[in-house]
C-alpha cells in the first residue's frame, strides 16, 4: 500500500519526485485517470501522479488536484505531497489551495526551495542562482513566464487562501490556518524543517519540488536493496521538445561538438501528414541510422517559430507540437531501438508514452542532477529513457551524457 502520494503538474516533475523514493519503492502514473484503488495497492512506497495540470486553466487544475487528494485520503494514504515546479511555473496558487482545502488539514506546508540546484527561498522570495526567479531565464519563458518572485504574490494571483511566510529558525505558526511558506537556503535547513513538521504531525500535508521529496526520502530511510549500479550505456538519441533557452543552448553545443543534428521546424511540428510522407519516412530512417552508428544524435525541436497560423483554431499549439514530436520518436523506435534516449520536455514525453500505451513507469535512478531514467517495453525492444525538464543542466549536458554512464538506485534527482 502506498505510504505517500505525490501529485505533480507534469511528467518530468512526477519522475523527479519519484526517483527520490526508489529505495522505498516508487511508481509513476503517466495519466491521472489511472489513479484507482489498484494503483495504491501496487505501490509500496510513493505513488507519483502526473496530473498534467501545468497548462490547464486554474479552476480545472484545482478541481483535478482536489479529486486526487480525495482519492488518496479515501485509500488511506498517510502522506500527501503537492509536487510543484522548482521555478514556480504553473497553477501554483490554485493547486496549493485545492490540496489544502480537500485535505481537511489546518495547514498546508509549502517548501519551494531546491538548494542542491541553488534554488532557494529567503524572506518569502524565490531565487534561481542568486537571482529572483522573475529575473531569471524562467521570467523569459516564451509560454509561461514567471512574473513574480515573491511566493505570496504567486499564490495570491490564483487564490484568496491565507498565506504566511516563516523564516529559517522560526516556529511553525500553530494558530494559523492556510498555506504556510517556509524559507530554506540549504539541504540541511530543508531536512530540519521537514523533520519538525513530521514530528508535529505525521500526516502533515506538504508541498514543494524535488528538494522536498529528497528530504522526505532521506527521513524515511532506504529499504534493503541491491547496491548494484544500473547501466545507462549505448548510443544516445536526444529528442528535445523544450523551447527553454537552456535546452536551445544544449542542442547547439551538441551540434558544435559533432553530434548528428536534425532540426525540426514548422512542417515536422504541425503537419499531420508529414510523418507518413516520403520526406517524413526519410527523416525517420536517417535518424535511426545515425542512432545506430553514432554516439550522439539530436532531434532538435527547440526553435521558437510562431506556429499559431499552422494549427487549427481551438487546438493548443503546445499540445499539437508535443503530439507530433512524440509520434516522431515513436516512429524512430518502431524502426528499431538502437541504444538509449533522452527526452527533454514533459509534454513530449507524456505524448510518446501515451502513444506507446505505457500507463505506468518505475524510476530506475538518476543519470545526473535532474535527469531521471526508466525503462519502456516497446515492440522493437526495451528502451531506457532519461527525462529532464527544459531548464535544467549545463550547456555540455548532452555531450556529457553521450559518454558511458551508470546510475545509482539511491540517487534522487534534483529538479
């Protein structure tokens, strides 16, 4: 029976959280519709759910989160965690308020920090690499820019739920009812606060990113298991569906280093007929051939073209693009699994797994900070996939990952 349920707003977030609980047992559900009594029973440790609410309207996202919290409570899950983005993107206020109200708890404890990747909260303000988040690369996101750095303001944009901010070293406000935001500038500070909260209430309702998940997993302690490392070797196929500037830089660096580079633009991203065309089939064959022959092949969909005129009215551009890139990866894999893969962008990964009819995955470990690996059974063979959010990693990440690597089951992704 699952001891913890984590509700993420995208698939990379669910994997980031889930990998922290690999020693205790973790399952990640690709789609929230798979949440049922059987899902809770099959998982012994942490059940991580991709609620896919990142791009939803706030009321719709809140309703879905509230329903998942209700399901967890009805199933007897002891600990509920609303997993948030470490850069505070998405429907943060609406989802935290929904989780708080549905839980019936007096307080929801929100720890936004991810100190291991220099994402900290001081005075209720969230910082990325020493810069307020709204002034960082996430403030310039083309689809969902973070407009505020004050966590209270981010929450208040979507809810009138009461919010209190607690500095490091200050006590939990015992008489307060609402959402409590905690400062944290180090992993030790995070763990100390989580221990304090669990000591006061073992069933506390929590929220935060992988920094919180990591602290919870360390407190829970590893279950007995094999210490054998897991291999992450073979030629690397990268499929980038993120338009974040970090991802664009990584794809460009890989091309400069000699990777086989396949940019995809308007036709490949939006045309339903392209993949079945002669040009589409030739593209798939070329990618598959280089994946078999070269250490690093990059399918680069990180361009910032204006695609609105190419997508039928009423359809979401991001979803259309994600579905097309996911279908492209599926077609490449159908021609043969030639090694390992890295998918950047949770929407593309979700679309690919949905098309492959994969409803549940088990994290294996992390390849590097924020890069989580798992296996997918496909008709052409078993594929080991790593995933990452678009804004994570050094510029050389793709080139570095093309080198032989191993993963440790105890490792927790930091994202």
